[in-house]
């Protein structure tokens, strides 16, 4: 077991060192010297710019208006028409004719 761990560590170390690359810098280029030429002719004058627009400034806020008047009451409605007359009831049965010579009953009030 000891030997297998040592062997694995040795293989890992060789693998990592084999992948290492060295960076080589390219040689420095010779400096370029720029020599200015003669000056050119002066350019023409540009056109005059336009005047900016005027910005309106808002005025003060107006006062709140007064409350309106209350409306009048509406007109009274007309009275409804009278209902129709009901039907006449049936006549009652006739009573017996009075008898002559019967008993007379006198009612005397108590004192």
C-alpha cells in the first residue's frame, strides 16, 4: 500500500511538470519616429448658429371656485284618479209577516 501511494504521487508530479510551458517574449521593435509636415491652409469660418427658443414660465395657480347653489325642490305630482264603484250586494231574505192578536211584552226599566 505504501508503494502504490508513492508511485501514484510520482506519476502525478511528472504529469504536472510535463504540462508547464515557458513563455518567450518577442524581441522589441525598433521605435518609429514621426516627422511632422508643413502646416496647411486655414479653414473657412463656420456659419452663425440659430438663436434658441424662448421657454414659457408657468404662472401662479388660480384660486378654487366657490360652491354652487343648491337646486330647487321638484314639482308635486298629480293626485291619482278615483277607483271604480264596487258591485251592489244581494238582497236579504224577506221576514215573516207579523201576526195579529199576539202577546204584548212591556219592558219596564229598573230604578
